[in-house]
C-alpha cells in the first residue's frame, strides 16, 4: 500500500476531522480517491464521445426542415 502526503488548508482538515470522527479516515480517503478516478474516466469517455459525434456531424445527410417534418409525419402514422 502506498502512502501519499497532501497539503490542505487547516480549516478543511479540521472540518474533515469533525465530520468523519467515527470513520476510518484512511478508508474514507481511499474511497474518495476511487470515486475521483472513476469520475475522471467517465469525463474522458464523455469528451471522447462528444468529439466523435462532432467530427461525424459533417458526414450526416443534410435534410431540410420540410424533409424532417415529412419524416416525422410518416413515423407518427
């Protein structure tokens, strides 16, 4: 297991200690770090998907408003 050292403001440290007095702080920090890693991965996936959709936008067939309305009407029947 690795040991990390961080500098954080004193008021954050004190608030953390008060809020989580009965919880194993090492486990809590590890879980928060896992969550942050998962969120970063998810954000990367979202950015890649957005980039891909944006790039492919130019490849889509272009339809007029009239053609779109006609297609909607056909689908609804």
